[in-house]
């Protein structure tokens, strides 16, 4: 008998694995993501210009990039080097620092009230001229509102002076100085900017707001960059970089400034200017705005050229250079610092969509002119705009909400949920509706985790084997839902990091789990696996900060870690004792004891951060929830109760009114209407109107129908009274 041979092994074709695709602004479509060096990602992100408080527009970019960074590293497993810059040399910083310095000096000099009034009126005239010159309707409206506020403050102070009211004068003066701070500071800067010659005035302002920026980022649970670069620390490298671009024939010196020669660059076979926004080529307005108001545009050979190095005027910070005392232009800083850390190619460059042109297009041109290559950035990712209740957010228009202000109303977790529930590249509207949905999603997750923990805590601990039971159809069905959810989430994240679709799938899964949990034979191991997966995903998204096993942390509310592990055994015994007390009280119908149990559940325990839920025929569920949430729930219940009582009273009043109407005998229903009718027949029907005119046949017919309807109501009422 021949020996049997091993059969051929035939492998069926498996389901294709989706590839990660990112929307690349350079191609304006989703591209398969392929880093240059295998699993390593060199990532540069444009950081803030630090001259004022960080606002929700900053949060839009930095939370979005933080989510993207976490997903790429913690979900897809890439090794990321994340570099971010701080712009601490800039026209805005220079102007703001000078104005702050000059205004503080002005206040410290304690000028006479008459002098302050005169200065303010002069500043107001300059403000009016500025409003008249601007072509931006939004800016004009903002300036006109400021004009009205300043004008009103001037009149109040003049009125106090006229009344010789010292207390009123002092109060009105302070209000005027506060209201007119910006116009007065602008006037002072116009007159005395050349007197500001200490570099520390500019560096101190930048360092102050950089520190505040980092505090805001920490409060939002945004990962710190691996490398942080500041322009002021890279001036030597910037000078060397500019010299190389000049050597390569794509920049020129003019009156101690240096400009990038766009035409020379664009004429090269291997270079193209404005790769991101080619349709903006020659947009002089955007170019001049990008140059900054302190730039001398008359020195340029072409309107499309832009500054690499600016000659410093009196009242501006400066550094020595081959071209004289000056400072870096805005765009050059990012090209230099990104190149210094990452070399001649970036895998990812991120920034806000408003930076596409000219800033990012100029960055690309500078770097490619320096390296003489045509692919400095492989993937350019731009976060979408942020609007405030549908309106454009703008710091210059005073239409913005600082991150600190937002965190007074919402938690960092809730803000992050709102970003996760929107595409990172779409416009996000920061409004009550947006945040209400984020809060609703957070609550859904939290309630699910609490129910899962309650199921786990109710397991017998004497015999572990008792917790493993045979799966039935419901278990298999939920496990299939779980498997499909993981596939759908992975596909969503592969599709341009679509966190919104991923969270939609999680929501559907939680909904199925909640239905499943209503069954007495729910398998804790299955539901624990699902909740652990969701927890891991939320941790990847930055929603979960600590290493909690399941659910959102309540440790902070109790000021120590592992709070559930320590408290739950005691609370479980306590809950069992209360269940037994309630059962006994029901048996003897003791309402006082039952009321005490309810007070304990509804008032005492919530103040300690404990939610106790009575369940018919089952042990009560005990859940640790932060005190603030429970108190809000209590307030909401009381409000709903109040609304129900008001609705009930309204319904009772309406019913009473109907009953009163039904009590009226049909023959009497018109007799009281003496303001409409003057005569009636024996059946109580009107025969003449108030003016003595006989009722028409048509009108009489309508009145008869009304009386017949009243007969029916009256008879029903009387028959009910006899029952």
C-alpha cells in the first residue's frame, strides 16, 4: 500500500486590508499614506504667534492635530517625530509689545484729566479715519462700535467734570482708559514708537504668552511636541539659509532687506510657485497681508516677491546680518526650523487652512529653493476653520473665545468630543448645538461604562468558573456586532482619519450593548471585551487620560487613585443592606422608613458622588459618578418635576374651564351675552343684536347649532353627575 502524501494546501483569498489614506492639500484628494522612511514620520506643525491669549481657533488646529498624531502613533503604530515652532519674532508681537509698553508708561505718568480727554479725542479721530479707510465691512463695524463706546465714555467723564463730582470723575476716567486703551495705544505708537529700543520689551511679551499657550495646551490634554523651536533661537541658521537661497539665484538684497525672487524660482524647470493654491498666484492683497504691516513693499522688484529678511527700523528688535541690522521675515522661519530638525523632506506638514497662501506656499518655495528639490513636503494637511455660532472667528474683530473661557463652561473631554465628532478638515461651528451633542455623546459613553461596571461588580467572587456560561444566540449576535464594529472603525480611520464615522459606529455598538444588558444572562466577559475596546479607542483619541480599566475617571473628585477598587466593596455591602431594609419596610408598609431610603438615594449619596439605582427584583445598582454630574441630574429631575406639575395644573385648569362650560344649561348659554344681543326667545336663543337689529336666518342657524352642541355636553355632564 502506497504511503499517503500530504495534500496540497489551498489558501482562499482573504478580505483586502484597507490602506490608510489622507487628504493631501498638495493634490486636493485622498492619497495612500506612505512615509519616506518606512514606519518613521517626520512631522512639522505650524505653532502660534505668541502675542495674546490662545483662543478656540487655536484649539481647532491643535486638538485636531493632536488627535491625528495619537491615531497615527497609537492606533496605526507609526514612529512619529513631532516638531512645532513658536513664532516669537513678528510684526504683531512688535506692535503689541510697543503699544503695551507705551500705554503702561502713559498710565504710570498719571496725566491730568484734561490731557487724557484731549489725547482720547485725538485717538478717536484716528480711529474714525481708520474705519473710513478699511474695505472690510466686518472690521468697519467693529471699529464703529469701538468708536461709539469711546465717545460714550468721553461724554460720561465730561458730565462728571461739569458736575464737579470727584468720585464720578475718578470712576469715569478709569472706564475711559479701559474703553479707549487700543485707540490711545495706537496713537502713542504712532508718535513714540522710535523711543522703544529695549529688545527685552519684545521678548518678555512673547515669553509670557508662550507660557500661557503651553498651559492651555496642557489643560486640553494635548501632547507636547517632541521638539519645540523658537525663531529667536534660530536667527544664525536663518541667515545661513537665506545666503544659500541668494547663492542659488532665487533671492536678492534691497535696501538692507532680502526678498525671495518668485519669478526666478518659478522659471526653473523643477520648481513651481504656489503649489497649494495656484489660483492665488499674484493675489497682492493676500501677499501684503502675509508680509505684515511693518514691511516696506516699495523695495521689491515684483509685487509677488516676499521678505526673507527685514531691515529693522527704530523701535523694532534687530540682529546683525550681512545685510545690516534686521530680523527674519515670517515665512522663512518655518522653512529653516523644519529643515534644521527634519532635513530636506517632511512626511507631514500641518497648519490651519487660513495659512495655505501665502504662508505655506512661501514655505515650500523657500525650502525647495534652498535644497534645489521639488518635494519638500510629501503630505500637507490643513485643519478647517472654526466659526462661533455661525460667524467668522477673528481676533482682530474681537470675535473670539479664549481657551480659558471655553474651559470655564466645558471640560477638556467635552471639547475634544466636539472635535472628534467633526471631520478635521471641515469647518467646525462652536455653538450650543455642537456642544450639546458632544455632551450627549459623553453621557452615553459614561452611562454605558457605569452599567458595565455594575454588571462586573455583581458577579459572584467565590467561584470564577461560575462566570463562564454557554453562549446563546443573543451572545453570538452581539459578538458579531462587535466584530463588524471593529472592522467599520478601522475602515473609517483608514479613510482620512474619519473619527466622526468611527464614533458613529461606536454609538451603534453601545446601543446594541444596552439592549443586551437588559437580559438576565448577559455575559460579563463579552461585554467587558467590548467596553475595553471602546476604552482603548477613546484613549487613542485622547478622551481617556489615565489608565482606567473601564469608564471615565472619578479619582479626581475623591482626591485619591483607584477609588472604585477601594470603595466599591463597602458600597456593595451598604447597597445590599439598604435593599433589605426597603424590602422589610414594604412588607410592613412603613412609609417613614421608605422615605428615609429615598432621601439617602436622592440627596445624601449624590452629594458624595454615588448614584444608587433601585431595580425591581434585583439588587440595586451602585455607580460612582462625579458629584457635579449627579447634582446636575438632580436639578434636571427637579426641573422636569416642576414642569410636569405646571403642565398638570394647566391641564386641570383647562378641564375645570371645560366642566364649567358644560354645566351651563343650553337655554342660559346666550342670556349673559348682553354685549352682543338685546332680545331672546323662550328657548334662550338671541332674536336681536345689541343695536336692536333682528338676527338674520343664517346667523340664527349657527346659534342653533351651538345650542344643540351645548345640549349634548350638558346631558353628558348631568349623566356623569348621577353615576
